[in-house]
């Protein structure tokens, strides 16, 4: 597993990390035993980055991670958590007092004195652009509550505003074959500034698993049911904002072009991780099989096409062609 520099922190993180929203809530039930097995399988396969948030299961995801890491004192894992959605996402709620309360709660959940990395959790644009936001975050670093900070964003414009701040370690943004706008400005700007990029929703909420059909359904408590049109939060978070039927067809076309033995999720994760400016890709996993498959995708970064049959350049051309033909008009202007 490739390890890459985490901005200017002196830490390194794996090219394929683990997103842990699904260990908290909103993806159907995952037992703590299964969640712990996912964490263990990821670590055993070279993953050194866990991404979580204080609102995933109201702290459940953080707490499970904290208990898991406490049993592995020499784990070498960087835990990136997020804060800012425990109250309404209104600028007046992003205060130093709330920042301290949120980080204190996450420190308790994770069982640590200092959080490795805290990201603002898709805050309003006004918060991302305010000097006071970064003053408060710098104070948390000075106090030893957090070691570093970043911003998770919805739009490319927000990403560019965060990248321009001198102490921002990373920006987390949706980037996958169905969301190519970060290519335009975000990835080059981050690379030039030494800011890490975490690519989230890399499999478009499972659309890029290549396993869905137009008849696939999801549990009532799964956001792929209740937020398909943005009913609960930004619709770009569910299926990357892509119309479900359109996404199923596009995924099938990408999958059909791959050689035997190279599944679409692995090709997708490797393709994302190979892009200049991307530090880590953070797919989720609900079971050990998915966790191992995610980590195995890293092998495609190091193997030659002759060994795997996977032609990264050809896949890249197809991704861009499908996006331009079927998705750009609907997706590119929005985020």
C-alpha cells in the first residue's frame, strides 16, 4: 500500500483509506462486531487512514474506532474526524465555544488527548471564507486539542477558498468518475499549495460497484432511499448527485470495458488514487469482503498493465468520454 504525505503534518497516510460513515448510521445496520472486523481487515491490508465524524451514529463511529485503536497501542493510524453538524449549519453556530465542545466530545469518543485531524463538516461558504474560522482552529492547535485541521466541502469554489488558507492540511471533496469538476482547478491548486486531497464518495454511493440495476432498492433508513433528491441534505452526497438510472447505465459501460479479474470498484479506486493531487481515497465498507477489496485496489497502482490487464490510460479516456456524453451537462455546473 502506498503511503503519501499528509500535507505539511509530517504524517503519512495510505493511498486507500477507510471512510466510516457506514459504521455509524444511514447505510443500514452494521453491528459493532462487524464494524470492528472491517477496521481490522483494513489495517491488516495496509490502510493507515480512518475518516469519521462526530455525527456518524451520534458518535458511534468514533467510539468504535476509539475502542479498536485502544487495543492496538502501536497502530500507526491517522484518524481524521469531522465537526460542525451537531447544530444547524448556520454561520452563527460556528463559534470558538462550539468548536471546543465538539472537539472535546470527539476526544472523549476516540479516547485521545489530541485529535490527529479535524475537518469542518461541509460548513456554509461564509464559514469557509471567514478569518475567524481559522483563528479558532489555530487556537485549538495551540491548545493541543487538535494536531491539524482541514475542511470537507460540497463545491469546488469552497475547496479553493479553503486551499488558500495557509494552515489548512487537507480538503475533502467528492471526486470520482461521475464528478470530474475537481480536475479543473481544485487538484492543481491543492498540489501547488501542498494541501492534501481526500476523495470522498469515490464509488458514488455504490453506483460504481457495477452491481446495481434499475430495480435495486435500499432500506428505508439508508440515505440512498431517503435522500435521493436532496430531501435530508445535499443531494450531491447521494449517488454523487447523478440520476440513478443514468448512473447504472454509465457504470455498466465502464465495467464492460475492464479485463477479466479487474472489478469496477478496484479500477475506480485505483484511477482516483492515481490522479495528481489526490492524497487518499476513502471508500466505505460494511463487511470484511468489501474492506479487503478496497485495499486490494491499491495493487493496481503498483502493477503494470501487463501483469493485470488493466490499462489505466484507456480507462481514463473512457471515464472522461462517458462523463462528457452523459453526465457533464447535469453535474458539472452544480458542485
